[in-house]
C-alpha cells in the first residue's frame, strides 16, 4: 500500500491508475489526513457456466405460490389483481 497526497493524485492520475490496475492500493491524504483508498476492483465475471448456476440453484428454496399470493394480497390488497386463476410458477 502506498500513500499519496490529493495533489499528487491529481498530477499523476494516469500513473496511479496504471499501478492500481496492476494491483497496487493507494491511500490518499488531504492536509495529512487519510481520506480515501484507491484500489483495484474485484475481478468481475461476465459469463457464469450453466453447471455452476445449476449447482447453486439445486438447493434453492421452493416457491410456495399460494403463500406468496396471500402475502402479496395482505400487503397490496386484492383490488385490480391480474391472473387470479394462473400460477406463474406452475410447470407445464
């Protein structure tokens, strides 16, 4: 971890961000007080394999449509409700 001043960050922002991209963390100071931390973001995946999703969803709780409908009716009321006869979670 490196410490730099606010002025240094403004003057050398490209170099600092290049270091951050390479994994370095900076603490930024103003008037001698640390005010910020500049660090790399955690790696973000754009693609999640189907097998991983299936593994995570395999143990997900089942949706009780009737209970969910009752809770929604209690909270929102029953006026202007659409699809009384249909269960959107029912599999064909």
